[in-house]
C-alpha cells in the first residue's frame, strides 16, 4: 500500500514562513512528477508548484518568488518552502505524486494524494 503523508502545516503570521513535507511510503519503485496543490474554502483545488523527477519546476503565479519546491529522491519526499506568507495563502495543502509501485512481479503507475495539511496565515 503506497501512502503520501504530509507534515509541517500550522498557524503563522503574515510575512512568516512554513516548510511542508510529504513523504511517500510503501512498495515504491520510482516517483515521477510531484506537486503541491491547495484548496481554500469555497474554491477549487489549484496547483501551487510542481517538480519533475529531473528537478524541473513549475509555479503558480501566486507562488513565484515566495515558494520553493524541492525533492529528495532517496527519501521519496517532496518539500514546499513557503516564505512571505499572506492571508490569501490560507488553505488545505495537498501533495500529489505519480508513483510506480510494485505488486508481486507487476508494476503500476498511479496518481496518489496526501491527506492534506492546514495552513492558516493570520495575525
């Protein structure tokens, strides 16, 4: 059973920083693209940042210059460093990964989501 487990959310004042982590576990053979999404109350889930297996990154306009996505392939982990946080960054943040996992002699590519971690930016 493959799982993604997030950590690092919490309450922070405007202008502050948080670092989110998302670790994959289970019978993982390899991880392709990884990303962070967020969903604010009453809004659709949106992409915040993504990173390929080779390290190429992509950011939403709202995240450019403030957030940095990175990954540690040896640890099956993706990170999101968030600086200069604003109240409008308040949301549940979800990690996503396209994972090749094994089951017996077979391998499968599936899309996985973490359980979400709350980020609240407020004074």
